[in-house]
C-alpha cells in the first residue's frame, strides 16, 4: 500500500509527460491543470494509505 505514495512523485517529476499546452481545461494549459489535479489526488492517496495503516495497526 505504501507504494501508492510513489505515484505523485513519478507523476510530477517526469516533466516531459505533461510539458504541453493541449488539452486545455477552462482556459488553463495542460501543464498547469495536470499539476493542480495532483494536489487533491495526492491528499486522497495519503488518506488511503493512512486508513490502511490504521486498519493494520501501524502507527
């Protein structure tokens, strides 16, 4: 489960993947909204890993 925490690092540190303007979302280029989308997604991933740790008794 803790390997899920690597997803934001991989998704955000691999810049050539999202270094583009298209597709645009509400006038924002892909480069910006892709990074902003990772903020709530990362929080969700951290919460999932935290809840799994509580269920297993890990502090």
